[in-house]
């Protein structure tokens, strides 16, 4: 079960209907995005720090929270500039981010509410700065693509670990999942 980030990006762009108009809207507001990125990082990490489990992860090593704050600013700005017009390099970067979330132990139960916080706070800032609804919508779409990459990383890492450990085929593994889901 190997994810191909470039194909996945293309599917996600189609599924969330990220249009050229959305890309243009994001690009034309890149300076604004960079300006508000530190504030968005502050909201994000204040939210995350209220959860004891996440707070422990954020502060597990010396300087991690500072590094994460800087990484958030970069990530946030990249949503506006798309790195390479939201192409292969963007996909590779987002896949790497997903794998890092898995590696440092940030569970899926934390990722979705955290992304909701980003969307809510950037929406509030859009209103405050009298930005268009189209910009808010474009940001929501790109956040959903980024969230899909993180969520998919959990599935891929878990599935690959089970397949390697058990020697099962991918077909058998999928059947077992379906059977298990039907039993719930």
C-alpha cells in the first residue's frame, strides 16, 4: 500500500474542487498570509497546548515548540504560494509533513480539530481584514487537502507496518478491515 503523493494531490484537488481561481486568490493574498502567519501560529499552539497529551508532545524536547512555531509559519505561507502552483513539490512537502505527524506521535484525533482551529481563526481574520469570501473558501479547500495528506499518512504507515509484520497481502488486509468494519 504505497501512496503516490503526486497522484494523491491530483485526486484531492479534484475532490475539493480547487480551481485556478482559488489558486489565483491564494497567490494574490500571499503577502497577507505571511503577515498573519505568526498570529495564526499563536492561536494554533495556544489551542494545542490546552490539551495535556498534545502539550506533552509539543514540549517533549528542548526548543521543539519554537521550531514548530517557525514550521507552522512556513506551512501556512506555503498554502498561499503553493510552492510550485500546488504541484508535485507541494504534494511531496505535504506528504512529508504527514509522515512527521505520525513519527512524533500526533494522533489523528488531534489533527482534525487542530485544522478546524486554523480554518476558524483564518476565517475570523479574513472577516476582520475585510477579505473576500472567495479567499476564505480557497483557504478552506487547501487546508482540507493538507489535512487529507496528514490523515492518509496514518493509514499508510499503519497498513505498511501490519503488512510487513504479518506478511499478509494487501488484498487480505483490505478484506480483514472490511470484515471488521461490518462487525461493528
